[in-house]
């Protein structure tokens, strides 16, 4: 039994034992996370087990946001890809029953990439490229439907067992991450995401497109190759500012003992370009490059010119200082708001180590020095 399921037996839970929408009988609590509570349920009409996520009420405070959730849940439910967690149903409970919004998803059996990294890092290069290629295939499908994830990170990559495949990737939290990001940016002008994996444009509060997801994959790739994040710091603000203007570290220099192939290092640095126009432009382009790396790992794959590591740090101007000041204020305001929200349910999480995904794997205990910057500042 998962530790999070054990939590469900210790705390009286108003959902366990209830039937949702006349067809989903909730049997146990799987996990409590920043975006909601995930339960195991039985779909009585089909006799199958599913996962149901109830969105935290504080994330949806108006009728407009409820409508937006419904529209985006409908869009995510159209995502039909083997590497994306399937959304079977969604809706809202009656007002008399609390009016809770819910998503019904496939029940996953697996672990987050974050958990696997903690236990097994460093991973072989072939395994790294296989995981990233599957992730990019999932993102590519979402991008074709106009869906940007906005919070790609190891915690949202589930490695499931499927037939003979040990690392069958399932990307989770598509629609919820997008819905929450839009709420935070359009209504309050704040930034949203996980600072350790956020693209520079997310820190500036600029319009986000699929290339932000590709940057986040680049950060994951750097972490998988080197065992370290490209930028660390004692606060989310410090980490985000480094993403926005620091020179890109070369993974080959960060982990020389790994003897990282030039092709993989070059692809990683290309994904980490500050300017979105200089990165991979599509998930397919990124995936094809990794496929080439897998075929010839010791060959150097050039993508235009090698990324100029030092030239990426622009000359400081008064305008740069002003923009940085605004970005810093926005990030700090978001962190303050997130910490206030967290107090409303932190007691429910005490004693629990569950990730917020349908499989219920445990939360990754990052080193304390970087824990705050590895957590979502909108969804903590």
C-alpha cells in the first residue's frame, strides 16, 4: 500500500465512500498535492479502476475560471497519445455536494522521474535519450492541439511499466498546469511555474508558447546528464534570475567524469538558449536531434553554430536593470501568495510524501539548499 493511501486511513476523508457523478465510487486517497487531491475510484459501469483529481477550491475562485477549467479540460481530454495520461471524464459536483471540480484519469502504476533519479542517478545515456524522446513526443502532440504544459519537470514525468517496457513515459498535469498558469498571469500579472525548470520568458511574465516547454526539457536533460540543475540558489528568485540572464553552463565541464558525448551536450545547450528564437522551434525537431544522438552518440551534431556560451550574457543597460526589478518583484509576490495558500492545507500533507499524480509515487526530497527553487511557486 502506498504511504499516501495509508494517510487516507488515518484521516477522516469526506470523499472516500462517496459516488461521484453516479458512476465513480471513491475507494481511497492516493495523494495530496499543490493542485488537488487524487483518489482511487471504481468506475462501476466498466468495472475498472481510475484516478480522480479534485481541484483545490482556492485555484478556482470565480465562474469565469470554472468555465475556463471546463474548456481546457475538454481540450486536454482530446489528447490521445500513448505518452500522455488519459483523461476520461471531467465535471463539477452539484453545489449542494460542494461544487468541486474533478478530472477522471487513467490510474498509473509507476514512479516519477524525480524519484527514479534520486534512487538510480546517474542514468545511462541511452536511457536518458529514450525518456526524453518519449516526453517530446507527448509534448509535440499537445503543442499541435494548441496546449502548452508550462510546468514540465521530473515530477510530472511518470515512468510506468507497460508490457516489456520498463520506462514507458506518461506526461501528467497538462490541463491543470495550463489552467493555473493562465489564472496567475492574466489576472494578477504574476509568474507561474517551477523556477528550477522555468524558461526565461516565464520569469519576465511574457507570452508563453511551446518553446517554453522545450526549454524545460533542456533543463531536465542537463540534470539527467550531469546530476545537477543548470542553475541553483537559495531562493526561487535567485534561480529564476539566473535562468533569465546568466551564461549557460556546459554540461561537459560540470560533469567531466561522465564523458558526455558532444552531440548530447550541444543539443542540451541549444535547448537552453535564453532567446526562444534560438532554441529548438518544435518538439519534433528536438526529438529528431536526440534520435540522431542515439544513433551516433560519439559524433558531434552541430545545430547551426555551437552555442556561444559567453556571448549569451548581454551587456547590462538601464533597461535591463528595470526589467529585472519588475521580474524580481513579480516572482517575490507570487512566492508570498503561494506560501499563504499553502498554509490552508499544509496540515493535511503532514506525514505524507505523495506526489500529485495518479500513481501516487512519493515526493522527491531535494537537497534543502535548492528545495524551494525546485518546487512550483504557483502550485506549492
